[in-house]
C-alpha cells in the first residue's frame, strides 16, 4: 500500500481547518494490554499532523511463536509502501523483542532506552515481566477505581442526586459539553468519584442551581464551551434540530455563564481540550482542595 493523500480536518481557534495528510500504518505491540505502547506512541505521533495514521493493535504477544507470526503479517503489509510502517512496542522480554526488531518496519521498543539506565541508576535488576503496570499489583487501588466507576455511572447526568456527599467532584455544564466521558476517565484512571449535572431549562428559568447541587459548592467543577463547538457536537447527535441550533447553543452558554457568575464560580473552557487534558486540570484542582483540607 502506497501512502496517499487524504482530506482531514483539525479543530483550532474555534474553527475547523482542512489539512492535507498522508496515510501510514502504525502497530502497537505488547506482551500485555498494550495500553502503555498506545498512550506513549500516540502521544509521539500527535506531533506529526502531516500524517493520518492507521492504527493496529496487537496485545498479548507473549511467546516467540506469536512474535514470528506477527512479523510475517507486518512484513506483508509493509511491501510496496513508500514509507515503512511504524511499530511501537513494550517488550520486557529480550528474546521476543529480538524477534520483533527484525521486522521490515521502523521499530521502536519503548522500554529499551530506559530500563537498563534506570536499573544502573537504582543499582537493581528490573523484573522484565509483562503486565506489572496494569495488573492487580495493588488490590486496594484497583478496588477503589472500580468503586469510583460504579459511582460515576450511577450519578451520570443527574440520574441520582442523592449520595452527592460521596462525590469527590461534581461536573456541571450544558448538555453535550463532555461531562460524561471526562467523569468516567477520572474514575477509571484516578479512582475519583465524579458525578455530573447537565444544566437544564429549569435551572435557567429559576436562575439558580438545585439545592442538592449547591449544597456541595466546594466540589463543583463548572465548564463552558464555545457556541460553535457545541453546535458541531449537538449537530452530530440531533441534526437540524432546535437543540443543536446556533442560537440555542449560544443562549444556553450565556445563561450558564450568568449562573456561574452569580454563584462566584470560575469555569473551565473545554472548547479545545481533550478528555485527558480536562481531567488533568480537574485532578489538579481536586488535589489542591484536599491539601487545603
């Protein structure tokens, strides 16, 4: 497959910009889940917007036989390409890593540059076992994350206003402004119990938050978003609807900002932030509040 140009758009400065990109295959390989390879590899690839990457995932490559089969598959895909595929791997096992490194692709073993250096600095030998980061190494932390996910699911979109005293944070914002995915990320990644509440016409009419929400003002994380971005998101869900129209989006955001100002709350702007970026800000705010307590 020869890399070919495709039309792609990216969002910047409240507008969508067309970018001419090239296609390229990328493989994420691991002895375990592949989460580390994906996160680090994808972070590196984000610096190359000239390319549209076709991502392929191969977790649990934990034997030499599996590695040999995978090398054959990648070599077949690589044939005829003007740009070699990229391979990001987390292979603690040196024998499996040696097999994979012979692939007809640009191969990057993400542990190679660090494990031996860290071992030298610490004066110990690394275990070189797969799954140590994402496995059940700490059962208490794992159980806390599961509890947080269950809590967050039960308190999504104000399905339950009781039990907010257990929440670590309560996200508030207009409908479709990214509250649910951010809360779930906070729960799964950090074990933070995150409830969320979508502002409704009732809230705007009475110019106040519900008493159940305002009771926990110190836990509130309020958000705002540009009307254009909100319109784009809502249009995907309900095309050509009043709910997705620009006037309604702009009106709701203005009324939300008026509410925040009335209660002395400063919003986080989620317009151009990813779930991960927004979650990082919320974690920082949460940790600061805990240190004050």
